[in-house]
C-alpha cells in the first residue's frame, strides 16, 4: 500500500485508480471479527479478554432468542441496520456506535417483539427492509409467517407498527424499488403463484402478476427501470415483468439456461437465425427451485441462485446465460423450510468496471460449514473463503438438534461499504443460533502492484482448477 501512496503523492496514478486499488484491497481482505457482537440484552456482557483483545462469541451473546433470519442496512449512510428473527423480534442497530474498535458489543436502539406490542408480528420474520427515501431511517417493512406485511415507524427505544397488509398466505420476500421514479409499489413473493403488488399510497393490495406455477421465493426491481421486476420461483423459473401491463401480458420475458445467445433483433441477426421468443412457459433458469434473483447495481446483469447448486449470471439486455461457472464449492441444497437465499453482490465502484464480485453463504442440509465464498462475478474465479471462527462441526453437535438452529447456518448477509466510521468495508451475517456476526477488512501489509497481483490471481486460479479435477476423480 505504501507504493500506492507514494505514486499518488507523485501524481503517477489518478485519484480514481487509487480509490479502486484501496477498495479492492479492503474487499479482498475481509476477515471474521469475533470480538464484534450483537446483544439484545440491555446489559452488556462482561468481556473476559484483555483490554483491546477481540473476544470470541462463547458466552451466549445473542441478538435473537431464536434464529436470526434477515438483515438490512439503510441505503443512505449505512449507519443503521435492522434484523428480524424467528422469535419473532425486530431490532434496530446503530453501526456507528462502535467506531473502529474490534472488540465491541452492540445493543439495539429500538426493538419490537410479539410481547412488547399487540400489533407486532406473531410468527417468524421472513424478510425486512428500510424505506429507501428517508435520509434518516424512519420506516421499515417486514413480512412474516403470520401472513402479513407490516409498515413500522422507528421511534426512540421502540418500533411501532402503523399499517398491516393481510396477505392470507405465507410471504417469503418483498422488494421496494429505490429509483427516484418508483411507483411506491411493494412486490411480494408468497406461497401463492402470482407476485403480489401492494400500494404504499393507498395501503391496499392492487393486483397480482401471474406467470409462475408455484411459490415465489425472491423478487427484485431493476435499478435503472422502476417498472421492471424480476421474480424467482420453486417452479425453476425466473420471469421478468413490466408492471405497466395487465394480466398475463405483464410477463415479458423468461430466462432460459439453455440460451447462451439471448434475444437478437431481426435487423442484426443472420438470415438463417431465428431468435427465441422473449417469454416461454417452458424456459427454465435452473434445474431446481430458484431461491434468489438480484440485479447488479448498474442493471447490466442478473444473478440467480438455485437448488441445483448453481449460481448463474445473465445479460439483462438480452437474457443470455453468460455460462459463468463458479465451480463445485457452491452448495444450496433442498430444504423443507422455504426461504429466499440470494447472493450478496458487491456494489459497483468497489472493484472497478468489469471486476464485480459476489458473496455466497454456502448452505447444506446435511453438513453446514459456516462459510461464505467470495467469487469474481463475470469470470466465476474463486477469490477467498470466509469461515465462522470457533465453529463446532455438525457431527459434534448434540444428536437431534435441528440444523436450522446452528451457528453454521447463515440465513442472510448485509453489506456496509463505509464501515468503521468510513475507514473500511464491513459485512454482517445472520445465523441460525440467533447470533449476528461481523466481517471486517483487515490491513495485510503493502498492496502488490498490478503485475504481481495478476500473476498471483492466475496461479491461484490454476491451483483451484487442479483441486476441482482431483475432487472429480475422488468422487468417481
């Protein structure tokens, strides 16, 4: 890093190049921070470690008394985070309270449980978000297995529900577009086939978007087009909707894993080539339930995850499968507990154009390992593996204990790009045992120059390919 500082001072590299090099270093240097903990108890537990020494999570410090299911960070300053649990409870955390310390216990700023307010959720929280148009968070949206989506006001020391949408089904996910021209419609994926649209202005359910043949697990609005919505379902399909259209006409396209070319206009296609139709009821995005769909921050790509243990990257303009392969490390097995499981995409600008990355919380019913995998988005190159520190393997757990209550089970990830008072990158994870964990960027010395960095990445990629070949031989 010293060489970059010297070159920046000499003017031999531009400020933008320096910024990208710094943020790339921070992203690649993410490491677990076991001394950073979240406790829903108002009394902070006593640390038994020495002053300034990070203390592992060994003393039952829990954010939620049951599993921690979902997380969301506000989109303005990244100061506040909300978490929802299976208790069911919702807590608001002030992330700036810590500063840059690596040994700290957060306590909630505001909270609500089913016992503290009569209008609170009565069953496990399934999704949560912060209203994106307020500089200071004032409203959160949450869904629950109690069949409702609630709008709640954030107040000092309390979270107060102000309106409930009764859905009469199980909601798994919701999404509200943060585009300035957003129609303020909340898209909700539920156990029913249509995607539900809820109007925040009227407080009513407007209509449904038909197209899927089973439950919808994930929905996501296009970042640059406030009327375009993507949805993922247990019917193995991903559908793109234009909500300005009515009925079945609203489904304008489907993603087909067999299509590596995408839609081609007749003017630019060869005379002998016939492009597929944008929408096909037979198109499949995965060979299993699709558990997540996300747009990259610039809207250029769609990223989907399925229970076929695949993460796929699609060109948003044409719907072409880019055939990016992330290798055999990815796990996303079938589960009787339906929930959204989507990759966390590193926002544009942190790694430079063409060098986007994603974080994937590996999930396996049979053997959760408590790991987060980091990949390069476009090429699928493996960058690094993050492991939950001090984790007891599943084989050593008490017989009969549900894997859903394990610390290895990572239910949700949240990104904070200006962590530690603007000095670093932070990621937060919600776990099945009720804990919230932090992953922060660590300084690992001088940043290698571009040539050395490319050489190291190339060597690592070749080692990874060899490892995959060995694993293939061993599994025969």
